[in-house]
C-alpha cells in the first residue's frame, strides 16, 4: 500500500515539473500583450464606477444617517460626512483607474 502512494506522489510531481517547464514556452509562443489584458480587465470596472458613483454616494450617506445614533441634526451631519467620504474615495478610485 505504501508503494502505491509513493508512485502516486511521484507521478504528480512529474506532471508538475512538466507543467513548469512548458509554461514559459507557451507564454513566449502566445505573445501575450499584458497591456491589452489589463485594459480588458479594468475597462468594465471603470465604466461601472463612472456610471453609478452617485448612487453609491447616496446609499452611503443614507446608511450613515440610518445607522447613526443621536437626534436628527447629528444624523444629518453624519450623513454628510459619510457621503463626502464616499465621494472622495470614489473620485480617488476613478482617478487611479483612469
């Protein structure tokens, strides 16, 4: 029984070694364009953020008002603070990704 497990691990290590040897060759042969890959990955995210950032700020401000404690004035102030913080984060995200 022990010999069967040893052969199993040996076969798995051989397959892994073959994959490591072949991987750079496949990458060189395919001429992968890293810039096009990054652009394809980030463009949908940038479009979604720029299209819906106002809704996210509004929801964050409303959540800050609902979850916060205190009277109405304190809740309004907290809603303004959370909405401005969310707007700043989203604007930084848009600037970073664009």
